[in-house]
C-alpha cells in the first residue's frame, strides 16, 4: 500500500493522556461547580476543545476555570503523561518509509502543546491541527492537512480511538484505521464503522506497517 501520509489522533491514540484530561477537568470543575464529574461524564462532553466544554459548563466563570484547567493539566501531564509503548517504533517505521505524519486532535492548542512537549512527539509532526471551542472540527482539520500535503484523500490514513474519528475519516475520504489499544477504546464500536483495520495493540499496528506500507521514493 502506497501512503503519502498518516494522520493521528492524540489522546488515547498516541498518548495515554485521557487520565490527564479527566484529572485536570475534575479539579478545575470542582473549584467552579458544585458537583463531581466522572470520567464518563467528562468524555461525553468531548467534541469542542476544552475552552468550548468549559464555556458550556461554567459560562459565567469559564475563563478562570479554563486557566485552572490548563494549570492542572500541565501539572498532571508532567507527572503522568506517557506514550503508549511501541508508538515511537511505529512512527520511526513510517518515517523510514517516507510517510508524512500529522496530528488532528480535538484538544485546544495550549494543552496539545503541553502533551507534545511531555510526550516528546513534536519532532515527528510538522503539521498539528487542534480543536475549536465551537465544536468538533476534525473533518475540516483533516481537509486542511490534505491541502498542506497536496495529497489525495485516498493516499492518506487517519488513526483514531473513537467512532467519531472513523466517521470524520470517512467523510474526508481518507482511510480509517481504528486504534483500540487504550483501555477506554472499544474495538467493537470502532469496527462497526468499517475501518480498513482495527488494531487491538500497538504491536499489531506495527506489524501492519511492516507488512503493508510501501516505501515512498526519496
């Protein structure tokens, strides 16, 4: 298979960062609201960036809450953010084959920059598209990456851990690849969207790269 590029989601796909998100949200929201939010309740709000989520939850104090969230996110990320084992190997294999790499995430620009720094990912990705306070924009972000690369959708894949990632990939016309290696991901839910492949481990993704992705001429 000839691929010009692969686009990755960030949280739950490249990095085990969802616990960082949940902990930071919970601490920030506890300070500005009168209830405890579970991981599932926070995950159900995903779509807009953190700014958009917080604007909806605490509209009168959203700016102060966002500042608290980002401060908590940085502390938690420094302590606990980690790459999924094998991701570095997968990225190097793709680079060796001349495959361009990008990130399309729903995270805001500030938290994405923190994660890229702490996960030591920045050197791998020259294109990073972040989320919007207005709502989910992954389709538009994928299209922006295609334009920057000058690539046809059929030459590009998108790797993500959520059914919405597979939906955005299909809408954009790129190849959907399901990442089901995080404990929060559901291989069944991903497979229901008929991606080209659903990977239950990073190791199986690496094998797929080795067996299917051809090198591009330099």
